[in-house]
């Protein structure tokens, strides 16, 4: 029920960007988050999928690493992951621009006036 309510009024651009990543099942997310919280040495970050891991690594900042592998990835992969993230950002920007052009085309066809922008 919360997901449907969240979708009301969400811009088309946000829908398209969100669809690219896909959704994880709520029960799987809840199970993993509760399981992580109940560990004797819980991780500082709980993430889902490759994109989640990449964002967790890119935003590590002063957060504590959970293990040696986290440290190695954060130190040696930060530049590469930043480069990869630029392609995600480029794709998001492309989606936003396409929606803007479609909205302007709809506006100009309904009013007969072309907006500058």
C-alpha cells in the first residue's frame, strides 16, 4: 500500500529512472535489513544489488569499513566507480531531457506556442 501511495504525483522522469534499477521484494529487503541489524557485528551499511554496493562504496567517507575487503574496494575502486557513476548520471540526464522535450512538444501542440528553454 505504501508503494502505491508513493507513486501518486511522482514525475514521469522519476518513474523512468526508478524503473531502470528495478525493485527488490519488500520481504527480501526486510529480511536482509533485520538480519544485518541482529548480527553480533552489524555492518554500517546494508545495500542491495550492484548499484547499492557501488553507492555504498562511493559514499564511504568517514564511515567505518566492515572488513578488509571493504577497505580494499574503497581505496582502489573509488576512481573507477566514480567514472562508472558518470554514465549513470548521463543516462539520468538523458531521461530528464527527453521528458522535458516531450512536455514542451505537448505544451506547444495544445497551445500553439513554443516555449524557450
